[in-house]
C-alpha cells in the first residue's frame, strides 16, 4: 500500500483539530452510526475543557489505496517542543491559515521549523465562509511570510486551497463546488512525496523515538517513524542515546500502527511507517531504537531552550494534607522526573535542601497545564512566581525577548501600547489599522509579560487577542516594576466572617467569601494602596443588649475575585507563593509569621 506522512500545523484556533475530524469522517474511518465526540483528536480532559491541543497525536486514514498518517499538532508556542519533534516524522505539512486573521505568530513559529527541515507545505485557507474573510490578502501574507523565512523556490511555489473545516469542504478555486474534502485528499497524495525510507526496508532496523506514552498492561510505549529496516513482535533490539551510549537491550512485545482514531496491533512495521513499540523499561524520547548491529544513533531535532523557571515545593501551610494524598517531596520529585522524560521541553533541577524543585519550560501556559494535571492526580504543591532564565554571553547578560501580536478595537490601542512600551520596556515594531481593528506587533522582554494577560483583558474589556512567541535574546533592559498594589494578609486562623469581610471591603478587593478557611499569613485580597496590610477576617459583630432585628442579615458582600491557576501564579510577588491542592487555589506569603517576614525583608534589603 502507498504511504504518506503529513502533519497539520497552524496557529491556535485556526481549525486544525476540526479539519482532522472531517478528514477522518470523509475517509470512512468512522462507521455511519458511530458516536464520535466533536474534536475527537483532543482526547485529554484539559484539552477538551480549554479547547486547545496540548499533545501531538497521530491518526491515519485510507484514501483510494493510499494510507495517510496525519499528525495533529499543538498551536501554542508553549508546546512547541511537541511540534519540533513531530515534524521530523513527516514528509509534508498542511499549513492551515484563518482567511480572516491571516498568518499569526504561531503560524510563523511552526512554519519556520517546517521550512528549515526542507518540507514543502500545502497552504489551506480555512474559514473562507466567515463574513470578515479575506482569502486573497491571507494568501499574499503567506507568500510574504515564506519569503521572510528564507524559503527556497520549491517551497515558495506552494499549492493552496480554500476550505471550511467545519462545513467539511476544500476546493482549489474560491467559487468551486464546495462539496467535500476529496480535492484536499488528492492534493496530499499527489504533492507530498512517499517516505524515502521505503527504499531502505532491507537494511538494519532503526527508529527515532519522538513521543512517549504508557499503558497499564504493557508499560512504556514509544512512537516514531521507522527510518530503515523492519521490526517484528518478539525481535530483540537495543536503545542508544543521542551520544551513542547503549541504554538497554529488550524484546519487542508489541508493534502498533495507527488506524483511524485507534491503534491496531500489527505483526511487522516497515520503514516509512509511524508505529508504537512496547517492551522497553528505560528508553525515552530522542533515543534511537535499533537492531543490535547498529551503533550510530539517528540525529534528533534540537529543542529550543526553556525561557522561564518555576519552583515547585511541598505544601507547608496549616491546611496542608486535607485535600490531597500526594504531599511528600519524594512523590513530587518522581512525578516531575516522569514528566521530564516524555516532555523534552521541560527541565527539572533539585534545589539545596531537597524540599523544592526548579522546573524550567517554555511559558506560563505550559507550567499551568502541568500543575493542573498534578492537582487532578491528588498532589498538593506550593508554587513560586515564574522567573525568566537569563544567559551570559561575552560578559554580557542577555534576556529572552518575545514577539507579541495583539488585535484590539481601535479605541483600546493607546492603552495597550502605553503599557507595553512604558514600564514593560517593549519596542513597537508594527501597527496596522483595518476596519475598526488595530494590529500591534511589539518585541517585549519575557519578564514584562509575566502577569500581563489579565491586565490586558481588563484594558480591552475582554475583547483583545494576544499572541506571543519567542523572538531572540537581547541585552538586559533594566528593572521592570512588578505588581503595584499591596495585599491584605490574614492575621488569624479560622473561618472568615461575613461581617468582618464587609468591613474590609473599603480596604480593597477580596479574593474569598464568608466561611472560607483562612490562616495567618494567607493573602485574602488586594489592598487599595501599595503597601501590605494585616487584617482580621474573623472579627464578628460585638453583641449589645439593644439590637434591631434583621440588621445582621443585611450584610451584603461584593462577589470576590476568583483567580485562575495561571492568573494566581502571575499575580504573586517574589515573597509570595500559590498553594495548590485538588480543590483549592490559595495565595499566601512565603513566610507566614509576621516577625519572620520582617526579618527576611530586612536581610534581603
């Protein structure tokens, strides 16, 4: 059977997963009456809730005698480590571009990776049936993008199609029949080359592991494309690291290939196909699985370095251990090491004392997803404010700069530019106005973007769209001020009283309501001034023998501000922590005792 391997790449929300759904349906991967969830490829709970793709996942369809392996990839740069590895498994990419928005920062990010590997993209202008779609402008912008990324002549001569993934059609002409996706299937088969590996089926077996999974019955499972030779169930193979060190020798207990949404056991995997193998105990991502006679590893794609680091510690608050079962540092460390194995974009380091661990990654979203997964598994953690990773070069201190692309209504553009180019030390690169909307492109230090997203949504009344992607390293730009407001800190342990909270409302905004559990040193709100204030949320109304009936019940509290996990992590200062448990997210001071806080503040100057 003929074979094609492709990846679908695009910016966030440009419709990758929806298009893959339609490709599966129209190729007959589902039965007519089969119940299939919308966005069937987003199988993880968090992916479904957030409506984003976090993990790259392969699937396969058959079209007129050709098997097409399709990999759905994440659009967020925070999960770019997934995209970079996956592109080394495929021979072509379908680049999806929203016909209204045109190429966006992540489009640029994933396209640059694909072009650097010599892949020739197919451009699909999606959502052309939207009222504000401008497919011709989007197509011109794609060409300009390819040219700016130093595409060669073959890559610049890219085929393009107009499509609506949701309606399930794609056509070479904008005013085509709009019936189905058969034109796109035919283009993939004709434009994407068959894997060159097919010619090497008689050589020794070699495969580069690109994703790691696990199965409760068979243990570790590594997925990748077979570069040379063939592999059978029961065959003895070895795993060697990037530098050629032998890691282990093992017997292959299972070979699986992707068929529709599931995986099917096969007897033999051939060069060119994407398969999953089981039987190993130590081998991991970027290792080469190969025949015993092979001693040189396959080249693994270099991964962009992490840009931020967050400290994960044990939860040592007075409420520790009440909601989660996994609270010891040993258990937290095991879980983080397991994460670092399968996610090559994450690095873990122990801190002195062994009670906390420094986790480095691509961005706040990636960290937020890891923490959210851990709290759902029953972990309790204390999380520090993210710190940006600096670099030393020729005696100069460098910091990461991100390219920020913002789409806002014209009336909010002034406030956004002022915030980015003022205290946050950003440089305005481009500003374009079109039909009441302004597109702003700026280069801003990563430090300046920590905690900015919530502020941005407030400034634009929730209508702005912000996208960011790593741009370059640049000389350190000097101090960037953090949060301006102080916080309200509880001075007592117990349950918050409505009457006390009602009296505190004039001091600032509250983060919790009546009867919430509080403890000394816990942050219960934001002070209206720039200093921290210790308050007593337990102070009830003093009773007298003259009372009007009904006055106590008349206490009406303003709805408290509820911070999401990412907002809480971005909100805190360096002397504060986020306490994360399966059911709660609380803010607290690093040192709960007020005397210890003062002593530490003094010693830190």
